[in-house]
């Protein structure tokens, strides 16, 4: 007996879920559920009308009594809280949908009111989104829901980066792209509304973080300044090895509500779970009238490098307002060049038709079939936003094991970058070079990584191309050395007179 106190912060339990804290059950079926107590530490939601006290069939848990005899747990069967109501979804007509706890949606379904759910964990993804503080109705559509009424796609329910495309007058859905001459024959492919951007999960330096509770810049924390402002402010000088504390600005209250985003590993897909596809869109940027043209031609002649991918794009640096290249290191030194190069990939648009986007340097020998096998081998989950760490070199000497000779991103990762590129560029700058910028940007935007340290072999010798465990070899700064690499990879005899480029260090 006595008055039972409900815990308003604990979500109500689903069928067979533990309800001993919340003392409430989700609305369920046609008759609701009751929270039945087993003991002080456990209770369950059942649709049963009755509960028989004592040991229940199938019980295995218990304790040894004072005589050493094992006693199975007994149920008290005390009712905790009130019985829940019938599930909103059981009401098939708008007039029957109870307005005190349910809403009638344009999908012609009766659904629970979103504001009933007190936490992000309990907020149902069927029709609601968590906005940082409350569970509210999602006014946009998830993938494969009809979007002709909403004319928008839900970033919070898996349609970030997508556009509502119409198939016919009364039906359309959210997709990355629509082509009625190939994959979407019979569709009108008319765009309804605007494409939905993928939001950054954390706030940038100097910005409000009261809803995100995290910061995208390394060394910046989400800190309470006063009753009206909570923002991202530097609290540490971050390096690979140590974080040195930085004092808060004078006058800040100082409560830390969240830290900075860091790199995180994406876990391999479980057995039987869908995997990312193996379609590659590859590109390189070359300086006209430079040695890079001849190196590009070697890859093209061998149908390797970017020309062995499902689709490819060659960009010229002069189209990117570039003033030059550092051909001694074969990396872009004009930081605006690689920003513009990636902008041109977006404008080209073909990357959206593929699973992976790969940028390769001209002096990088690269074998796409091997890359596909490596990506299958690490079991990348379908639809994941992920970049690939490509080397086993020391993290402090290899940009956190992400080297720019061959950069590999999932389509979702690239879409996330494009939707936040301006903020990344403004906040991170470009002093760290292309690969440093992209890793910092991806980490700040919540894009995870998966590692395959055998992808890239950093060495000047083409003889390493006989090693089948590697995908790419760099730097090979001479067309004859590149050709020798592709010959070696194909099992042909190595020409030792062109094992390394003239002037390459001897190791």
C-alpha cells in the first residue's frame, strides 16, 4: 500500500520492460499495460489483466536461504501506478483518435503526442524528433515516407542531406538523387521543397552551445557564462600528447556542460547487417603543363588509379585560382586550391551516385579493386558517415594516421562536409594543410573513422607494389616509376632501373 510516487524523469517501459523506477507503462495494444511488481528491484509491464503472486513458470533467478537451499524469486504482483491506455495506433479513424494524448497525422495515422516523452531516449523516431530540450513533432519526412505533403526531409530521422523527389502526383520520398533516365524510370523526379542539410552535432568556437552541449574545436568546452549565455570557449591548449589548461575569461560562471568533439571509431557492421556498397567516385587535381600530367596519363593508360574507379573526375588547378603546387611534396600549398577543388566535385554532382569518394594524388599509384576488397573487409555499416585512417605510421607523424596521398570518405561523410564547409573553413582555417584540415573538420562534425593501416604504403620504391596487402603507394614521382609499380602489382617483372624516381632518398 500507500501512495506510489511516479518518477517523472524515467521513461515509461515497453512490454516486458522494467518499470520499478518509472512505475508506468507505454500505451499498448487495445487494452494498455499494467506495471506488476516482482520485488523492490524489479517490475515489468504486461498486457495481462491479472498477476498471480509466487514463483512464475520459467523463473531462474533466486537466492540461497539460511539453510543453503536455493529459493527462486517470488512475484509480489503489486500494481505500481495506473494501467496504461490503448496504443494510439489502434485508433483507425480521426474521430476516434483521443486528442488528450494522441494526434491525427497527415499520414492518416493516430500517433502519441510527442510532448509526452521526457527524454531523448524515449522520444519515438516514428514521428518525433528531440530538439535538444524537448520531444516535438517532426514536420518533415524520413526516408521512404511520403514527402509530398511535408515537402521536406528530416535530418533528425535519417534523411539529412536528402531531397524530396516526386514519383507521381500523390507520392514521393526523400533520396540523395533522382534520375528518371536510369535508376528511377517512371518517376517525375520533380524536386519538392529544399534539400535538407546535415547539421553539425556540436557548436563552433565562440558560438552558443546551450542545445548541443559540445564543441567542434579541439580544446574548446561548452561553458556557462551567465544565466543568458552558454558558449564554446577555449579551456585547453590541445596537442597530440597533452592538454594544457587555459583559464576562462574573467566573469564567466564556469560550469562546464560539455567537452570538445574528438575522433571516434565506427564499429564494424554486425554479422548479417547491411554493409556499405563498393561503388567508387575518384578524382585528382593536376597542374597543367607539369610532370603531374604525365603521371596521370600512366594511370589512365593502365586503367588504374582514379581511372579504375566506377567514375572519375580530373580537375585542373588553374580552374581553382591556384597560383602553384608544391611539387616537391605533391600536396596543395595554396589552401584555397583544395577548398575550390572540393567545391568543383560538389558542382559536378556525380559523387552522389556512389558509395565512396576517393581523392588521390597524381604521384600515388592506387589499385581500386584492392580498395574495394579492403572496404568490404572492415565491414563498414551501410549509410555510415565515415573516413578511413589509411596508415600504421606513428599518429603524431602522420596526421593521426590519415595521410593525404589517398583520402577515402563515405558519401555521407562528404555530404556532411559540404553542408558545413563554410563553418569548418572559418573556424579551423587551413594552416594544417589539406589532410589536417579534413581530419579536423570530419572529427568536429561527428564523422567517425574506421582504420585499415595497410591501405597506404609510404615509400619511394615501386618494388613495394608487389606487396598485395597494400592498396596505394606514394610518393612515386616519376612516370616510369609509376608504370613500374603497376607492372609489379600485375605480377610483371620489375625494372630495377626505374625502382625509384631520380633524386629520391635511398632507404
